[in-house]
C-alpha cells in the first residue's frame, strides 16, 4: 500500500504548479501561462509578507513580541482552513480520473491517502510562507533566542496544517455526501459552502468584550486581552506560541497539540477511505426519471439559450459558486455588521475611524470586494474539454461573451443591491454621495467582469481534472480576479486622497472611466474567435 500511495502522490505532485508541463511540454503558450502563475503567486506572497512584517515589527517595537507566535499560527490556521474548505470536496472526491484509477491495482485507501497527503503538502507550503516572516523578525528583533525557538517554529510549520485540514475535510465530506444524492448537487453544494463561509465571517467579525478600548489600554493589558481572544478562538495557537516563546511548562501543551493534530488527521483519512467509493459513485452519478414523457417542445432566442446554458453550467459546480460568491457575501456581511453598530455611541472606538470616513470609503470598499473574483475569470476554462462543441456550433463569439458577462451580473447584483439598500437606509447620505453608493459598485463590477473575460481568453485552461484547479489555481483566476481588483484599487487612490465635493466628483469620474474602459475592452474581446482560443 505504501508503494501505491507513493506512486499516486508522486504523479499528483508532478502536476503541482504545472511544474511537469513547464519541464516537459513543448507548448510555448502553456509555459508562459505557468510562468505567469508563478509570478502572480510571488506577488501574493509579497503582499502577505508585507502585512505580516508590519504586524510583527509593530508588536516587537511595543514590547509585545510574545504575541507574534500565537497570532501567526492563528493566521496560518485560518488561511489554511478557508482555502482547504472550498477545495477539499473537489480534490478528494474528484471523479474525472477515477475510471483510470479504479481499473489499476490501486485501493481506495491508497487513492484517498495520496490525495490527502497532496493537500497536506500544498498547505505546508502555505504554512511555511505564512510563518517564515515571523521567524525572521523575531530572530532579528528579539533577544535571548535559543535553538528551541527554531525547532518549535519548524514543528509549527509542519503541524499547523493538520487540524484545519481535518476540520475542513469534515465540512467538505459532509457537504459532498449530502449533496451527492440530490439532483442539483452542484447548486446545493455551493449554497452549503456559501452559508458556511457567511457563518465563519459573522463569527470572526464578533470581537470579545472590551476590545474597543484598546486605544486607552496599557501594553500589558492589550497583550493579555489579545491572548485571551486567541485562547477563546483557537487554544492550540496559544499552546504552540508558548512553546516557541519558551514558557515554562508549555512542552506538555505542545505535545498535546501535536498528538491531537496527528490523531484528527489519521482518523479523517480512515473515515474518508471507508465512505470514499459510495460518495464517489453518488457524485459521479446522474439523476433521471424513469417515467419521462415528452409533452411539448419549445424554442427560445439564441441569446437567452446561451444565458440559460451559462446559468446551468454555473450551478452545476459547487466550488465555482462558493469561490465566486465569497466577495459578494463579504460585502453583504460587512454591510449588515456596519448597519448594526453604525448608530451606537462607541462606533468610533469599535471601528477605529469616524462615521464620515466610513461613509466615504464604503462604496469603493464594497466595489473592490465584489471585484475580487468574478465568474468570467474562469467561465471560458470551465468549458473544459467540451469547448470544441462551442467551436463547432453556429454561434457568434460576441453572443457567448455577452452571456458570460450577464451571468456575472445575475450572480452578483442581488448581493450588491441588498448591501446598497441597507447602507442607504443606515447612512442616509447626501445626494452626491448617494449617487456614488448606487453607481460605483456596478461600474467597477462591469469593468472587472470584462477584464476577467479578457484574461481568461488570453489564459484558458481546458485540460483540468477537477473544478478546483480552474477556479482556485489557474492563471486566469489570479490575474483576472486579483488583477482587476488591483487595477480598481490603484485607480481609486485619488478618491481617497481628496474629500468633500472634489472627492465625490472624482469618484463619479472614475466610475465613468471604468465603464468606458470596460466598453473599449469588450470591443476588443468581441474580435476573438472561439476557434482561436484553444490554439
């Protein structure tokens, strides 16, 4: 069995970051795509490191360096959990390669464990990238660091991913198991995932009592309050942090964390192995009625048919739904939370900025969040190996592109509209600011949708094995989603610099520019013939 696991794991790791394609493929376009993906990952790591270095340097400067290890472990845990929860079901219960695997002398346990280990190795890389800045900053700025500091940090890098992967796998397996027997399994899976993400955001948005008074507290009191907050949120982060800081008696808690993490990891691998084949059969199966009768036939205009086709493709993939709706959900949760505390007397203490500042930044902030991941970033790639069907049909490329952009608005606009209504009722802005509330999100969304479609045409990915590869790991998603958000963020800087009527006028002009640029970019997109995209 060990040989089976090692062979399967080796095959999967060869496709990690498309290294195998880059090393052996003669396709120049695919090699450029891999290079672009590596560059984008590098930029994301740079942003993450900048954020963490600022936190670590600040804590060390104020004499609160002991907070760095537990906070970094907690950040790594949350990041790994969110990334794993969205892709766990699609990675472990991936069905496209099962026909080949089951025909070979591989047991289901070997398949599950190899996929589990692949997920673990990927998350260890994330753990390393997250924890490394803390090691460097503490090594430079803190005194009295011994060999145990480095050994326990190394242990944290290896052990931290185990528990969040196990919990995320439970969530993914339960959702996949429940939805696999339903007719519209993709839609239900997406709804479950969306509700889970919304619940996590709501829970994480609640602060412990007294956190609003940080500004008037002494460093020791702040340190104790933060430690209590981490203890109530995720105690293992405190255990690991104490071991790294060399707190006396912390070795026992650290060993407990290691044992619990390993135990949960092994138990989940065993449980998933037991129920693997039934879930795979249910996921791969289709639902049909035995007593179906043709009663009537109907026709519809081509554009409506293409839009219906896009909608059905969208709701057939739960990962696609969950990944693209993260931004709109965050916007809605943020709007609801802000409306709850907006009129409270201690609003400034809780938020850290005044109401007038919140009123101004809200429309652009919401617009940037919803631009984070549009449906168009992966809509071309999601066609997969069926792309040839569209190439052979008498369909104009322009009509197909229109349908993909319309789907993005259908999926996002309800969340944006509800968020706008909530904040308009709560804030009661002036006429000029109210126009920004109404116009900015849709202008930014239009540009982001066209930009995402343009990038996906430039970097299509048709040879994927599961949906997670397309919606989470493809170059088009990284450049189209985060790239569009970055462009919108940079263009919004003048709006934040100027206030009053000038700032509001700049906001309206920026929105108009985004609409014009979006239209010009779409005119260019329309010129790309379907048959040339896959070549």
